[in-house]
């Protein structure tokens, strides 16, 4: 594959990131060019897998498209050709930065869970999902950014958990619209809530206590993730700090929202997100 083709592949990934308006776009800019290209390719790969599941008209169609996407990845990893620039770019990234290919496979396995599992009985069940759709992404990312010690692996898992739990709490109404409830049923029951009340919008005072509990759990993972700051290369530390600041702002908005998070998507303003990222860049990640 020529350098010109690879440049076009990575440009296609940059276009995916640009069109997504993701909160990750600004932090990724802090990386030097080669690592920025690799991280953008990883993002585009994750976005493509997510969209296959979320945009399909029915689970069967999504399953077939995801199977084809996975076969395309496996063929490219084995040295074959792919017609998909995102696949070509992420495989180039995996080779360039020695990203274990199992992390890419886990990401696909994670989004596939959304086709067959729409609720979770226990937090242990939910954690397995988060490991695949979030922690696997973080583990792939730190290979691109550079890390200094194996202790970065569990710290990266904690970071993935913190970010994904924040996403789950922010997106409750949107996920309900897709027929999905990620909050574990054991958590609902422990606080006197039910999935049926949640789906019907019957949100009483018990849901405020549930919100407090879920936010506290996410905050505990944010605290564990702080350790990652001293385990990354200088390049990685900067992008991690910015991402950590962005997600802290999102979780702060969720915490202030209380029980409203069950009926509306709460979100901080752009200046608030940017300010949190800048503070984290200068002062380091906060719990």
C-alpha cells in the first residue's frame, strides 16, 4: 500500500471524527501528528462499529453488517486487502504502534452485545460490556500514546469504566428510546426503583437516590483513573488530561441533574467543557 493511499485512508478517518462533533476531537489535537493519526483511526473504527448497530433498521441487518465488518478486519489483519479506508487505517495503526489486535476484536464484541442484550442484571454483567466497548478502546489508545509501566493497564480500565458509566448516565433517555436500559436491575431494586417505572417515566424520589449512587460509583472510577497520569508518555499525559477534564465536566452535569437524568439528556455548555479540559491540562486530573 502506498503512502499516498494511507494518507487518504487517514484523511477519511479524520473526516469521520470531524463530522461526529465528538468531545474527543479537541483532546486528540494535542497529540503529535503520527499519534494523532493513529488515535483518530481508532476513533473512526469505534464510530463505524457503533453506527452499524445504532443506525440499522433491525437487529438482523445490523448483525449481518457487523459480521461483514469483522470479517473485513480479520482479513486485513492477516495481510489481505480491504475496501474500507477505516479498516485499512486502523490496521496500519495497530501495526505501527503494536496495538494488540484482540482490543479491536473486543470492541466489535462489545457493540454486538447491544444487538442481543438490552438490560443487565448485575453490575458485574455491565462491567463486562464496559470492558469491551470502553476499556478495550483505552487499552488500544495507550499503546498509541505510549505508557511507562504495566500498571497502566488496570488504570486504563478504570478510566474506560469512568467514561462509559458517564456516557450511560448521560444517555439514559436516548437509550430508553432504543429499548435499552444499562443500569443494572440489582441497582434499581436496591433503591426501590423498577425498569418498568423508568421506561414509563414514573420518576419518584427513589430515583434521586439511585442517581446519587450511580454518580458516586463513576466518581470512584475517576479517582482510580487519576493514577494513569503518571504512567503515560508526555504526549499521552496531555491527551489523557484533556479527555479526563471533558468527562469530569459531563459527570458534574449529570450529578447536578439529579433525577432529571432519567427523563432528559443533561449536558454542560461548550465553554464549561473546554474550561474543565484546560484546568485538567494544567493542574492534572481530578477525582
